[in-house]
C-alpha cells in the first residue's frame, strides 16, 4: 500500500494542485493516475520495477504521471525539462528505460525515441478513455525513483530510492515541520531533484495540502502570488532568496509594505540545497519578518539535519539531526572527531537510498563497512548545532542549488577542437553560491560565445562556465595533478 495514494483517498474533494488558475482535486489525481497506470500496464499486471522515464511540465499532469508509475509498479525517472538531448539520452540509456512518457510539448525534443521499436513512447495527451485495470500491490522495499546526481566521477549517477526510503524522507519532514492539510505551498523548483520532488511536492500531497505551480521561476511572479494571500509555506534555494531580495529592493515603498504584510501570514519559510549566507538570512528577516529555517540534505539521503521548527534558528548553521537520523562526523581514518573539530558527515537512516543504479562498485565505495553513508560534506558541531565547512572534493560545485561536477564539464570542454586542456573550478559568488569558471589551454585564443553555443547543445545551461581565462599551462603539483586551489586563485 502506497501511503501517499492512501492519504489522497481520505480527502478526495480537497484541492491538491493549482496550475495556471486551474484547480485539481485529490480525486482528479487519483483518477488520472489510475488511467495512466492502466495504459502503462498494457497487458501486464505489474511493471515489476521497470524504469519509466517521463518528461512532463510541472503541474497536475506531472504528478499524475509520477503516481501512475508508482501505482503500476514502475520506477519513476523524471527528466529535466530544460536539458539538451545528449543529457536526456544519458539518463534514458543509463536507466535502460523502455517506457518514455512525454508531455505534448516535448515530443519533438525526444523524437529520436518515437521510432525506436524497443521502447513504448507516448505523449500523455494520447492517454485517455483507458479501461481501468487492477493495480498491483506494491511492497515498500521495491524501487520507486531514480534521480541523477553529479559526484566525484565525471558522469552523473542514478540514485535509486525505494518506496520505504521515500516514505521515510517525507514523513520525517511532515512531522518535523508540522505539515497539515491547511497548508498551501508554491512549487518553483525543478522536478528532477529531491528539493522540489520530496520536500515541496510529496510532503504537501502526503499532508492533504495544496500545491500551486509556477512553471518558470521569476521573482516578479513569485511576489504576485505572495500577494494573492493563499500561501503559507515557501521553500527555495539561497539563490532564489537572493533574487527575491534584489527584486524587493526595486519596489516602491507601498508595494514593499503590502508584501511584508502578505509574508507575515506565512507559517514557514525554508532554505536549503546550498549554504545560506548569513547576510541573506538577515535581509530576508528584515523584509519578511521570518527567520529562514535552514536544513541540510542530499539526493542520496533526503533531509538529514534541520534547524528547529520551534526554537532557535541559528544563522550559518544547518541545525541538528532530524528524528530517525543517526549522524556522526569522522576524520580521514574514520575515527570520530571531537566536538568543535571538523569531520565528514556520515549518515544512517531509513531515508538513505538503496544503490547507485547499475553501479555496485560506486555504491559500496559510498558506504563504510558498517553501513554509514559517506556524504563528503565536512562539518563541525558547535553549541548543539552543526555547521557546514565545505566538501572533501574541490571538483564538486554548487551553483544556484544545483550540484555540478567539474570533471564532467572538463570532459565536454576537451572535445572542443580548439581546446588542448582545461580546468574547471567553482569560485565564490554572492548570488549563485559558486560560479562555474574554466581555464583553457589553447593554441590561439578564440570567441568563447561560439564555445558557449556549442556547450549548450551538449549540457544543461546551469553547467555552462560563466567566465573563461586563457593560460599557457594548468598549474600542477609534482605528481602532475592539476592544483585546483591554485587554479581558483587565477580567477
Ligand atoms: C542561470 N544563470 C546562471 C546560472 N544559472 N548564472 C550563473 N550560474 C548559474 N548556475 C543565469 C544565466 O545567465 C541565465 O541566462 C539566467 O541566469 C537565467 O537562467 P535561468 O535558467 O532561467 O535561471 P533562473 O530560472 O533564474 O534559475 C535560477 C534558479 C535555478 C535559482 C531558479 O538555478 C534553480 O531552479 N535552482 C534550483 C536547483 C535545485 O532545485 N537544486 C536542488 C538539488 S537537490 P542565460 O544567459 O543562460 O540565458 C539538493 C538536496 C537538498 O540539493 O539539500 O535540497
Ligand atoms: P545534491 O547532490 O544535489 O542533492 O546536493 C547535496 C549537497 O548539497 C550536499 O551534499 C551539500 O553539499 C549541499 N547542501 C545541501 N543543503 C545544504 C546546506 N543547508 N548548507 C550547505 N550545503 C548544503
């Protein structure tokens, strides 16, 4: 029994989704997901954990497809709607998804799969008037979702979570942050990452709350929705709070006052996915009257550490382990570090993922022998709260809340004919957290605008370097390894 679906049945007429002024009830979601599930099952009684890739715009249809995949016994593989084809193909090929569902607007993007006889490819608009089929019973230990995350390897890895992992991720937050059916949240985050999927969408729907979708982030639009007075919960990455503050500063006094009043009626505003600068937390308090609740998580573990819903929210700190989460900090030899000393965060919890899809070696390397997941994040425990100090790998960049692998970008850059060698690093940036920049070794300097166009056909825009420098050689240590700290100084 999938708890999310069962919960929906208890309040069928309540509004679940608001999208472009249209409302959909929980019953609408149950009906549409059943219809799509019946289509997916075709002549089978259970998809038996077959990965189903779907590229659907945020909104009612996205949720109906996600639920349908779960109800038919498949594994949901959400595709990023802004990816160029090679990035989409990587996910589809890596998961070996044999079923691909797309919103009508993405048929053209993925048309290479339309003719592929080994795959069932369908636009969701073609799924209607399906005869209802009995839906299978789903064991919670079964696979539910694969999300792609960048890491210390050049190519992203698929993170497989089970229904039981996901239910634990959701219920932990629902309890800790006191979600209820009275809540109303805005969804502006991408729906191929945990922040948007679990923390916003699934927590809200689990609780019988309402989710309003805004397809494309815009600070102006977010404030317009704030002023309508329906919202009481908001979650975003620090870059979004930065952008909202910049927009607020441009507004006339009366507008600012109206917004201040609208925000005063919110019960909760959360920041996460990257470090929240203390300055942003302070400015947001001035504007909205809210101390942002900062929490820490990861695709592989869901949310693990949080400032309290009730109690002191300490600026610059991620808080304490959430109920059910075991956390320890260890040195390079795996020994526990003392209070006040830096160590790697390691986690044990029912929310921790099952495996990296098709990568048993990477999976086993990411856990200690006694089952602790190694996050790679370095933290210190001070006066009862954890504070993040950084990561153990300089090759992982966080920009706009997205995790980006420097190695992945370097590999793509090296394929550009004029580039002999290159080094990519993240440099601190107030707005984006870190900015992706690249040092290029070339024969002759060239137009980087052309390079940018070339890159965007191969990688998502958020992975595109924002600054280039040309150098004759990359800085290296005596072993010949590129010294990225030296490289950073060049920017
Ligand atoms: C975009 N731009 C960037 C950029 N991304 N500039 C520098 N660095 C970046 N990373 C610039 C480009 O110049 C672009 O113009 C312009 O911004 C608009 O691009 P956009 O893509 O339309 O940006 P926008 O919609 O404003 O996106 C900003 C954002 C987005 C903050 C809304 O980055 C976002 O949705 N981030 C959230 C990611 C997320 O959900 N992470 C959670 C992962 S899960 P041009 O020239 O390109 O057209 C996780 C676990 C956990 O981390 O703990 O939650
Ligand atoms: P992802 O792999 O995209 O899920 O990103 C997870 C990573 O985001 C974590 O390993 C951290 O490095 C980072 N992260 C998430 N929340 C925070 C936070 N509150 N402060 C600092 N870093 C964070």
